C-alpha cells in the first residue's frame, strides 16, 4: 500500500512538472487579441507596374524560367495596387499579407467592427474573416541537438547509408550516378519551421539561398520553430556520404515558413499563397509542400468532400496556377486514411501538381495515406513513395524512421529537380506528366496508389527519346 501511494505521489509530481512546463511555455498572443480578414479587390487599377516591364516585379531567374517554357506574363503577375493598400491600411487596420494571383490583401485589426469602413470601399468585392486569435499562444524554443551520428544510425558499407532503399526504390541512385543530383535547380520548402537547420552539422553543406516567414505574427527565428520542416528538408538536401544522402543533394534551397502549428485557420491558406508567389518571383523551379488542410478550429469554415475540386479552396486555386507559372508543385496527400475523413486534403486536390501518397517497402499502401478521388473525379494521389517509414533527420540531429506522406513528398520533389536538371527543355506540365507515365501503376491508375511508384530513370530515358524525336523533325522536313 505504501509503495503504491509513493508511486501515486510520484505520478502526481511528474504531472505537476509537465503542467508547469506547459504553462510556462504559454503566453498572451503577440500583439494582443486580433482578427485577420481576407480582402478581395476588384482590379489592379493604378498598380504602377506593367506586364511590358516584368523585371520590376520578377527576378531574372524567374523571367528566364518563364522564357524557357514560353510562358507569357499576364495580369495575375502584376503586384496589388499600392493605392488600394494605402486606402485599406488606415485607422488601426494593418496590411500583413497580400496575393497578386488572387488580388487580395490579408489585414489585421483589433475589432471586427473596424472592417465596416473597408467593406464600403468601392474597389473591395469581398471581406472574409479568416482568423481569430486565441487567448494564449504557445511560445517556441530551440531544442538541444546531437552533433554526431551514432554508428548504429545508418547502414554500413553503402554510399547512401540509411537512405539507400528509399532513393533506390524510385531508381534515383541511377539518375544521381548519371550526374543529375539537382545542381542548378532551386527548391522551395514550405513548412511550419526548420528547427536547428542552422546548427546541425548534417546541414552545414546545405546550399541555402534564402528564407522568409509569412505567418502572422512572424517568428523571431524560423530555426527555433517546430522540426517538421527540418525532417522534410533532410529527405532532399542532406549530403553525408556513407551515412545519409538526400534525393537532391546538390540543389539550392529556399526555406519558407507558411504554417502556424498552434492554430488551424483559413489564414494559413493566405500564408501559403504568399509563400508560393514569393517562390515564383525569385525563380524557384520546384516547390515541396508537406502541408494540407480540411478541418479548421472554426468548424464552419472546414471543407466537405464536395469541395475537393481543386477550385473551391483558395489554397487549391492558387496551387492549380503553379504549373502555369513554370513551377512543379509536389504536395503530400495527407495522413487521414485511418481517420473519419480518409480523403486527400487541400491543396492536394489541385490540378497540374504531383500529389504524393505513402507506401511501405513491401509495396503495400500505408494505411494512414489519404486517398482520392477528387470531387470532380480525378485520380489522386498522383504517385506514391516510401513513407511507412522514411529515414529522416530530426531537429535534434538524430536519424530516425518516421511515418507520413510529409516525407514521401520530398523524396519525389528532390528527384523531380534532378529529372528537370537532366531535361531542362521540358515544361513544368511535361515533367509532371513524365513522372506519372513512369509509375508502376500507370496501366490502371487508382485512388490509392495513383499512377504508382515512379521510376525516375525511366522518366529520364523516355524524356530523352521525346526530345530526340522533336529535334529530328526539322531534319526530316
């Protein structure tokens, strides 16, 4: 009895310590109670920019990507009218985000009643509440990390170490061996945080070309935010021969924070959209988005199956535009296969993207992997890759096997960059189609495996044959 009592006291004490830690990690929401609204604008009058001079709002790299794929600059590329921004940003209302593709603003205010004036502005067509701040906010903090891997962390006597099977399953090792490891390609990683990427030795060789935070409020340091992005990034970017080699170890990376993990709201679609538009403007080639949404804290704003058309959700509409800008978007399917939802999330329902589901090493589908089809009858996911499990590196600097479509997607995204390096004359849509055509389920695509596990060496050889036939045509004439 005494021993049991002591155990009970110990449990209470432990729970008390955990409660204290949790409480100490909570603070008042930064800036106090606030609301975010999406303000949709009528047009881009007096924007101050012209499609005849795109160098004023798109980088040379972005323009070259468009030129190479014969993509014209259009009105969606023009920045939002500064005149409209100035007119909205008065009397306690601040503009904290914007979308030129959607021609909308994200604004912050202390009281919803302040939006009455904005609703009456002649150039405003819609005002939608997308976020209401909670009373308490979970503060982020940097975790400790290991500086060295242990001998048992990886496979012995293989150049790829622990990642051998997951890269080889996609025939990526052969593509790498041919010299296509992502060099010259730029990949944007959209996520919730990149814990310790600036500290963990495995990332010291990372070709980091930029980082930015689009979440409101901004983080003081995206390297102290959650580790999910660290795990995702490791699958592509780490290059530690004999220990851990990613799917695109020579690519350059742009780290973009667009997910606020403490809450779930429509505003995260606005953050995501702003991040994607930024990626486009700086010339990114491939975007990995291991993010998805269907249920929000405000249940009235959650989605239904019938909404999965690729056109209903803001995030899906914007995702469906990405290939048209010359970028390949790779998005995780979601992990709701064992829950009540079961279906893919948004923006995994988007058109002209690669939605990636998870399989096990034995080729069977992972039970958690979300399934299709879309509400308009399209096959989803598009392809599958290892995700049950995937070898990843955590924010604490350790190699572990983790589960999720979040880690299947970067396996594919990295090799898409390698494939495109090998076939630079291809457009984004052509690369997407090549990957689908080289799946092992292409003969009968379904809504569990999609087109199956893609063979990237096969995609490369098929792409080369297509290019050779195209080049031979003028001679034949």
